[in-house]
C-alpha cells in the first residue's frame, strides 16, 4: 500500500517537473537559426527539443536495421545468430511436443502412433538418449522387433546409454528363448551395474539354468552386498547352489570334492534336506559313520523327512530288521508324535514282522489324515496279520483316491516334483520347492476310481494267509505294498 502511494507521488512529481520545464522553454524568447545549402531554419526552444528526440529515434532505428542486416548475412553464412536461435527454439519446441505426444501414445498402448511421434521428435531434437529410447520402446509396442533391435544397438555407442541398450537387447533375447546370448548380455549388464537388482536376478536365473553354480554363487554374493537380499535367505540359497555344485562334481566321479561341497552346503543350511542326505552319504563313503549319524540327526530334528531316513538306513546296510528298528530310535525319539515318524516306525515294524506294533505306531492316521502311504501301510499290516484279501484290496482301493501326502511343491506355481531341484521345472523359479502337502482338489475323478472300494467290498473266499510269513516268498509281497506307497517301486 505504501509503495503504491510512493509510485503515484513520484509519477505526479515527474509530470509536474516536465510541465514546469516546458513552460520555461515557452517563456524564453530565444531561437535557433540553422542555415545550410541555401536553406534556413529557425527553431524555438520546444521545437529544438522535439527535433533532438526525433533524431535520436531515427539513429536508434538505423542502428537496429544495420544489426538486422548483419544478422541475416551471418545467418546465411551459417553462424549462430538470433535468427538461428529463434528457429532452433522453434524446432526444439516442436521436438519436445512430439516427444511428449509419443510418451502419451506409448502409455496409452498405441504403439504405431508412438513410433511416428518418436521419429518426428528424432528429426527435431538432437537428444538420441531420449528419442532413440522412445523409438525402441514404441517399436516393441508396435511389434516391430527389428526396428527396436536397431534402436537398442544405436544406444550401445554412447557410454551413458549403453546399459539401457544392453538391457533392451537382453529382454529381446529372453523373449526369443536365446538363453546363450542372453547370458552374455546379462554378464555385460552386470559388469556395468553390479547393484542393479533386476540384472542380478536375471543373471542368477540364467546361470542356474546353465548349471554355472560357481558364477551363480558369485552373483548371489553381489546381491547380499547390494542389500537386495536378507542374510538368512542368502545363506539358504547359497547352500542350495553349493549342493548343486556338489551334485555336478559327483556326476563327474570326483567324490572327494562332492563330499566337501555337500558338507559345506549342509553347514550353510542344516535344515536343507537334500544337502544333509548327500553330506551323510559322502561321509558314509569316507567311512565316518558317526559324523553321518550326527548330520542326519541334526537334519531330522529340524524337519523329519523320508529321504533322511533312507540315508540313515544306508549307514548300516547289512543289519537285520530288528537291529535297524533299534538303531532308528535315534531318529524316532526326536519327534515321536510327528506323522513322518509314525509312518517310519510302522514301516520298520512291518519289515520286522511286528504287525501289532506297526498298527500302534500308525495310530489313527488312517482316519485322521488318510494318505496313500498311510493306507498302503495299513494294507500291509492287514496282510501281515492274515486278513482277507478283500480287506487288503479295500485299503489299497482307498489309497487310489487318497491324497499323496507331503511332496516337493513349488511355492510359486504349485507344481509337484518327484525329487528336489533348485529350479522349478514348470515356472523356472529358483529355490521355490518346499516339502509340504499340496492342496487337493475335490470331486469325482475322470476315471471314477473312487468307486473301487464298492467294487471290492464283497469278500473273496480264499484261504487266509498265516499271521506271519513262514517262508521268504511271502515277505516281499508285504514290503512291496509299502514300496508302492513310498513311490520306490
């Protein structure tokens, strides 16, 4: 408010000053006489002032015209001038407008339109890091992979855009299924930006698919250093890679290195079941049965699993069934109420022909949690106790439609695998297999196998077998039932 008042006062004072000066000039009686070439001009004071002002304006205009003429001549000569800057700004404005339209078209899914706008922006702008990238992405959206490849290769020439070009080519090779070239591109991208999380994941996946376990472990270490992976997850996955390295070495008949790698994997992650089983077998080959027992006990304590029991049985392959039953108490005492322990005890008692003990070990699993393995074991118990064949077939018929129990399932795609692998065969996920019971679908099967218990309900009149097999010919039949349940036959 005060500043506005001051400006008004100053304006009024200036007008008053000019008016006072003009009045003084009018009151003066003097005049100016100019004579030149026969011309004579008499000017009063006020007229003289006006003439001076007109002369100043004319000189200023003449100087501007001369400057304009010089600028035109320099423009025609190729020099940078105000005219050239004007046209440059105009081209830049049109280029950025085309670039903006191209980005909007790309975000809208209009690939062809985005490609046209990108090409127009390329004509107007000297910014290849922007226009070439937009051309590549627009060409991909439009389905022009050849044009996109050319654009990505153009980006390789500039150091600032080289990583973007490699990443774009890497995506294309992955889409084409060219994993060999994709692996080389991923290694180059990783060398440029070792902390880039997406590049780390792609490189780790490709190295795992190519069985480059040493390189995969190095990439995994880079992920840990970059802070993109928790330390506990890193230890688990490093153990997985070490285990796979041990398997490769074992395939090459170099058991010493395999044993060391398997033991290393077990130390990194003691609850990794395949690592513990392989480490124990390596120690058994070495003759260190106590160390193998210790490894398997620690793993079984973390998670009971049939593979651990199978490896534990290999420690003493020549022992009798009763000796094995006694020795297995080291494992079964760890988790006596676990379903896997119950099934294991039932199988061991069946092998030792202790069928009542097998039934007690199995408990209520056939009613509480009936699985194929539990029902097959129950059939073996009934067979060993001398039940009718119809009863045995009834239990086996129930096993046909019962859930299979815990298996190696992928946590990503839910695919089921017969054996553990570091990579899912279905979705390619790394370290996604876990030992659990998959979700079972309900409803009548396509073959109507659930009707089999009704078909075998009528008893078949045949001689009942004795309570215990008196010859060696009957024992394999009992054991084979359990073998079928465990998938070993």
